[in-house]
C-alpha cells in the first residue's frame, strides 16, 4: 500500500506542476473552446475505459497466478508429494 500511496502522491505532484506551467503559459483571457472541451472529454472517457480494462486484466492475471501458486504449494506438501511419487512408482512398475 505504501508504494501505491507514493505513486498517488507523485501523480498529484506532477499534475500540480503541470497546472502551474499551463497557467503560466496561457493568457488569462484564453478560455477553452467547446470543441476542445468535447474532444478532451472524449479522450478522458477513452483513457478511463483503457485504464479499467488494464485494471481488470491485472486483477485476472493476479488471481490466476495466486491460484497457480496455491495449487503448486498443495502439490509440494510432503504428504501430497509422497502420495504422487508412490502412485507414479506403481504405474511405472518400479
């Protein structure tokens, strides 16, 4: 969680610096045009959809990896490993 909090703080810091730089470059009487606002809104919606897809994908992959590790740990427990080796030896006729 600390890494996430640091990342959020860093993003906020960058956004504040970006806003300050934009305000310094833009003349005070410059207002964004409605077309520009609509284009920006569409872009933000698109980016939000991409971010949501990425979050879903990361969650699915994390769940898949967690299940894989849990299964691996269960199979490598001494009792389960001994049982699997015994079964394999019987099948091979050893």
